C-alpha cells in the first residue's frame, strides 16, 4: 500500500472515531438542524454522507482505470 | 388475499421463472458456472446481487422496529456501518477477487484450505458457516410464512411455496440466475421502500423529527428509550457489520463473480449508495409509526402501522418488497452453503476424482437437502435455532482472524488459524451460554474476536509456516498486494 492509501485509511478511521465518540456525537437530547425539509438532517446522517463521498473518491483513486 | 396482491405476487413469480429459464439456457454443467457464474458477471448485476444479499427482510420489517423502539441510534447501528462496509470491499474483496481469478476458487473456505495447506481449516470454517447461517435461513422462512399468512395464505403453504420458488430458480440457473433475480428483487425492494417512505412524508403534515421530539425526546438521543445503544454496544455492532464481506460466506463469494476490476470498483461505489438509500425509508417508517401509535406491542408492527395511512395498493407492494428482500438473501445463503458442502466437503476431500456429472448432482441434491432442512426447522424452530440465528453475524465474525491472517500476514500458520476459530467461538459461547458477562459492555463477539486474534498471532509464532500451495498463494499475494 502506498502513502496515499494510508492517508485514506487514517481518514476513514477519523470518521469512524468521530461517529462513535460521545464527545462529538449527540449523547444528550438531539437538536435537529437544517429545518424546512420534511425530515431533518442530523449529525450522524451528515457523517454518513461525508463517508459516502469519501468512499466514492477512494474507490476512484484506489482502483484507477485498470481493467 | 386481495386480488391486487395476488396479481402482483403472480407477476413477480413469473419474472423469477423467466430468469430461471434464461439462466438454464445459458448454463454449463460445471461447478464454476453453477456456483460463481463463470466469473463473468457485469457491473449492475454484481453490485445489485451484493446489496440484495446483504439486505434481507430484516431491513423493511426489523429496522423500522429498531427506529420505533430505540430511536436514532439505529442509524449508526446499521446505516453508517453498512456504508463503511464498502471500504472492506477494497481491503478484502479486491484480494479475494484476484485470488479467485488466479486459483479458480469457488468457495471462500477453499481459499483458506490452499493458503494453509489444511483440510481441517477448510472444514472448521465451513462448519462455522453452516452452523450460523442455516438457522438464519430458517428464521427468514418463519418471517416469510408469517407475512404471507397476514395476506391470507396458510403459513405452512406460504413457507413451502417460498422454498419451492427459490429451489426452482436456483436449481435451474445456479449463481447466474440467483444474481439476476437478486438484481430484480433488490430493485423492487429499494424502489418500494423509497415509495413508502416518500408517501408517508407527503402524508405527514409536519416535520418528522420535531414531532418525534415532542412525543419522546429519548428517541432522538442515545442510548435510546430502552438503553440499548450504549457506545460499547454501538462499536460492537459496527465491528460485526463492517467485516461481513470477509466473514459471511454468501457475501464473500460475491467477490468471485465480477468479470473485471472495473466491476469490482462499481460494486464498491454503488453498494454504499444503495445502503444509504435503503436505510432512509426505514428511519421514516420507524419514527413515523411512533407518531401514529406510540404503544405498539412490538416494533416489528411499525411497517404495518404506517401502511394503514397509505393508499391500499402500497400494502400489496410492501408485501412483494418484503418477500423479494427475503428471497434475495435466502437464495444466496443456500447457494453458498451448497457450494461449501459440494466443493469443500465432497470434491476437495475425496482422493478419487468425481465426475463432472456427479459433482453437479451433489450440488443440486445438497441445495435441495439444505432448503428442506431449513423448511423443516422453520415449522417449529427450537430455542437454540432462534438464538443461533440472532448470533449469525457474531458467530461468523470469528472467521475474521483466519481470513485476515491468510490475506495480510505471511507468517500465519494453519494452527494459528485453527486456534483463532476455536478460541473465538468458545469465547462467544461462554458469553452466550456460560454465564460470563463480557467486559466493559462490549458484545461477547468482540471479545471472541480479540481473543481469536491473540490466539492467531501467538500460535502462528510458535508453529511452522505453510508449505506447497500455501507458498504459492503467499507469493501471489505478496507480488500483487504486499503482505506483512
């Protein structure tokens, strides 16, 4: 694995730690944000979306265009 | 059963039979064709069969129940972990795909046999797979029969019909047909789920979250009203779920299917998008049901409760969606267990060569017997079977040290792999049946994994590394990917 891959691994671990850390994730009563939608975004959904985008970028990078 | 539901069910079955027919026409009577579709599955079907296999009827029935009972922590429990799982497609899936292409593996356990030059490793790993998957299949049949009975079919007839349909299309077309039907069933499941969630939001006048906050604020926090989602427990579930591509054989075998690296890349990109979209409606249904009736007898009634406020045709669609998601998981599990019995326990263990025709007979017969066994167990499942089905992910997680050692650490030995599996299952059993309370609030499976890893390392360091085939596999992995 190259240095870039290790960088990605570190990034994925940061997202996971962030998600499962009581200091960041809402441990008390959750406060909804981004109002006006039929349902509201919440921190864990935002983190999941960040993870999703990261996975897509990583897959493009890691697999390249090889057959 | 109302006419619309019956009509849709018949149309759905007809499509499955059409797939079976085309799969049968393209078949080639070899195990490679029957169990891994000749490794020539394309982008859409490959990622859909992976996703549809991953999401069973639990998604549309059980997950809304989790949101209903335990609140927002359920999102992290499964949605975040399912998206994160895609990272493991790169770590494990890529290597397994390359090994399958090079050494023509048909079962994941066959790879372990070669890597460690050991039939014992293959047999123990295969038996762990069967022990923890067959009960899960039976419980899925119980769920399908209950669902069909609510639509007017006697439960035994419903369950038998469910089994027969899977048997027909899997026996005729093998993996190719199973992958096609998975793509069809997965599309149905996703689209209908999104339709139900969308229609509910259109029906509901206010903001879902703000209304839930008024009804029960504990639902929007962890550990939730029942106290399930403590941080150690959420981390335990996260570990159990993200490693499923390496530990649940019906998912691992899907890495043998892609015809190219590009297909594998599509799998890695598209499957987390599918997971994210599939989880959205379960959140809406679970929290929505809480607003309609906060005192349901069971969280599993969340979906039927939400359906009461939606147009009648949606009920029929929901029935098809749940049946489709259940079938797409059961067919894959049965096929992989059949491959383990045929290839690992018969072909690989017999010194005498078995003819191609005899192999195919064993494959088809084992599938018939497995489905028959699952059906018989499902008629009146003993308590142990129910417990084993709940422990399905936890049990197969104990295969992870052996799989990781095989792929990433060249010093791993067969004794290390064997020790890891035995110790892992023993620790899990101790937590489940031996009265031991796992430390620091983590699930017993996590301690099984930790002790299994320790056993793998310690035993490997004091035993001899693999010879012959093992060296070939290690040399390939080192050349293509590098190893520790």
